[in-house]
C-alpha cells in the first residue's frame, strides 16, 4: 500500500542526513526487486552508520500474525523520540517503551505532547471518529508521516467524509472510536485504553474501512 509514499518518505529522510556516499534511489529499487512476489513479508530498509560511514541495509522479514484490534496504554515517562518526524532513529527506544506497557496488558503505548495531548503510538498513527467526522492530531504535533494514515485520510476526502485535526487529551476521547494504523496491520481498532478513556466501536465501520484500504493495495 502506498509504495511510492514509502519511497518518498525514505528518500526524504536520507536527504535530511545529508549523506553523499550512498545512492538511496538505486538502493531502494534494488531492495524492491529482492522482495519475493509470493508469500507474506514485512521488509525493512535502513540507513545505518558503520565505523562512521553510512550503510544502507535491506532486511527481508516474514510478516508476523496480523490482528484487527489492540490495547493501548499511556506512556508516562520522558518522550523517547529524538527525531520525532523521521521513522527509524528512535526505533529501539520506541520498542522499549512499547515493551514497558505490556505488563499492564497493552500492546501499544501512546506518546503525549508536553501538554498532555495525543500525538502517536510507538509504532502507529492514531485517528478517531467524532460521529461521522474522522479526526487526527494537529500538524503541530511532530510525528512520523504515516503512509497508512495519510492513505485513509485521502480516501476519506475522496469519499466526501469530513476530516478534522484537533488537539485532544486521552480523556477527551471518552466514548469515541479510536483507530491505530500502520503498514503492517493496516487499520486496527483500539478496543481498550489501560487506565484511560472508555472507547467505542461503531458496528461495521472498521470492516468497511479495512476493505476500502485493502482495495488500494497493488502488487509490486
């Protein structure tokens, strides 16, 4: 889904690092060519530093079991993100945060702004519904540019669904339907928030939007 968007995000992130010793465009094309056309895969491309020199790495991983729902918990420690707008540099720190909430029964941790507003999950973008309006965090909250969330919002606009950006605390999501989105699982509903708001699920909405999103997928 959104392969060109993933490519643009990756190349833009590399450009920010100002590396001139690597050819990220040629690397990307070679990496895509290495992905088997059959099977369930979850590949990853990385920019690493080895002995002070940049190294582009391709990892071909089997896709884990997919789920339609997730439990979340609020991360109450310091913001683990050092480069919040770029996917990758804070990966290990985010995994550590997500692992820390598992003891409470959560599979994802929600990062809040210094003022307590919802920003993103450690591996997910967050969207929610106010009636028939699809909402997300304000752009001022720096976070990874989620290809899945962007695709859903673009699809919503094409279907004439009203969208809205807002600053919300966890408590202000009480009684709403909350989604966690990423490239692996697509759209998942947040079925509960440990120590947080009571969440809802509109019958049939998740299935409908998961089907709509899947219809956008194209073979590579």
